[in-house]
């Protein structure tokens, strides 16, 4: 990694000021995870449904071989830094023995009714230094209070408190915006302010995900794809979780948004979110996962890849094989960063109208294949357009790539071509460009 530019640019441009919103310490910590694993698991695993009705009998939940350490091992080998589990999906079945409902593992045959998936998973995560996160669906098709307004909101807040105070540190709380009708046809108005306050009080370091923050936003699609132009900015007062018809904005961000909100790109390794036998032949291939990685992590999102656990309580062989292929393909692409061998020349500019150029020069020729850029986002996201060029044998500069935003990170695949120099030309920036990393992989 060439972590040069900030110092170089500061020297050339003097002390810089913050431009627009910047990430909080908890957002920065989360950003560094880059990729995490999602796990959908619950009664749907045993019925084959994607959305349970809330009437499923807990008697069906019996994952006889459940082993959370296996999940964590698979996640770690694939390069994930955290796991987010569906503690409760829309059907209301709780994977922990919630004292607030009978619709939980308490009523299941698994471990004689004394099992607790959150306990086992949080312990396995802690043991391996893996982040532990929870998805808790506010939509609850089982609970009779759902649709009553304040009464249900108090119930959900208490359930949240239960999950967030009994299982150690939680790195991410995932709120699904889905809001269906209650048993009597009434809709529930969620009290997001209250829910957020509970998270802040019980787990101040956890980031909160929803369609619209307050810490991380949904990327606007369930294909795990970030937008080419991606601003880590939104004006939250203009949005709310579950908002419909704004997916494009969620994908691009709002370039003038007043809050720092990075996108999380979620996608399943299989067609559905929950495991079903019939989809075991449709697990995404390593090549498909690499493409998703380039278009999510490489476009400044964090990736949340769902790997559903099967009826045994294990991650299946097909999913493991694909994840291994994915991890080794990424490792092969990022094995050596020749950026650190380069002499770096930064031509920072005093004004934003003149392009600023960062040139990397090598003594011997290199063949870059993957280039990773990062802005120093602690001072705000700035770059709007840039191009990459490489020095040809005849001394002319050839275009390698042309792109828009950089932000948290930008990974570009380029046609390998031997060269002794490449340069990054920032063509348009909202304030003076500040790169904090340039990695060049052969
Ligand atoms: C959606 C849910 O309705 C799906 O079932 C799934 O959990 C997905 C990640 O979020 O909103």
C-alpha cells in the first residue's frame, strides 16, 4: 500500500479542512470490515418458505448437528470479519429463549428446549475474533400485539434490549424495513426513534443498518451491487426505513446529503435468503462472487453475503466450495502490492479547478491488473471524476480506466500492460482531492 498521499498533499496544500459530513468512529470501524456474512436461519429453513406466516410450529425447528463454530470457520476462511444472524425473521420465531414470547427455541425439540443459537454463535464469534451482529425484524407475524401501535413498539424495544444485553458486544444491528399488516389488518407504525435509542444505550459501538441509516444504508437492490457513482452521503431527515421508490438514490447516495452514510450491499449466495435443498445446485460460482465483490466492495460499499445454514444446522458443502474458490480468487488478485515499491510524486493543486495528479514510478516494469484507491474520508468524500493512465514504451500516456467517485474505496480491474509508471488524474473534485491509499496489484 502506498499510504503517501495525505502527507504529500498536505505538504503541498497546507492544512486542510473537513469537507461535508465525515464518518463517526463506529462507522469507520465498520467500514474497515469490508465484507461480512449474513445468515438466514429459522423455521423457514424447515418449511422452505421465504416469509413464514407466524403460525409455524416450533416443533419443526430441530437442527440436530448445529455447530456455530463451523459457521465461524467458514466465514473466517472466506475473509469475512463479522456475522449477522436473523435472530428473528418476519415469522416471529426467536432463535434465543426470549422471556417475552413462547414462540422461540424454548418450545423446540432442539437441545431439549434449552438451546440458544445467539448464545452459541456469539461465543463462537468471540472465540475467533469475529464480529457478532443481529437482524431483528420489527415485522412480526406471530405476535398478537403487532399492529397495536405503542404496545407493540414497547414489546419490540424490550425484545431488542434483551438481545443487545445478553450476548456481549454486537457490531451491527440490522433493521428490516418490511412492514406488513397485523392479524386484524392494522399496520404497525414503528417507533424508530425509540428503537435507535435502545441500540445506542445498550451497544453504543454498534452500527445500525436500515434502508436509511442512521449509520449504514441499504444499497437499493438485493443483488449486492453498488453504483458506479457512490456518495457516502444522505440527508436522513428526508428518508425513513422501509421507504419505497427511492432505491436509485439509496444506491448512488445524495452528493449533497448532510449525513455520512455508507452503503451496505446485501445478496444471497443462493437464489433465496433461506436454505432449501432445491437450490443447492444454484449456489453462486466463485467467478460470480468475485464480480459481486468488485461491484460492491470495489465501489465503496461493504458486502454482506448471505450464506444460509441448512436443516442440519451447518453450512453445506456446495456453499463452502464456492466460498473457498472466491477467497482464493481474491487472494490471487491481491497477492502483492507493487504500489509500495514505487516512487510517488503528487502534484496537488491549490484550487479544485486544476486536475491533481499522483504518479507512481517503478525502476523495473510492472503489469498492474487491479488498482485500489481510497480517499482520506476523515476529511470528507470529494472526488467526482478521475482517470488512470499508464506510461507506454513510446513515452505516451495511455488510458487505463475512467471512473467517477472514489470515496471509501474504489477497486478497478485494468488490462494488464507492462509499464514503468501509472498516474491517477483527478479531473473533478468538490474540494481538493486527498487520497490515502493507492494499491497496485499485478
Ligand atoms: C428483506 C426481507 O423481507 C427478506 O426476507 C430478507 O430478510 C432480506 C435480507 O431483507 O427485506
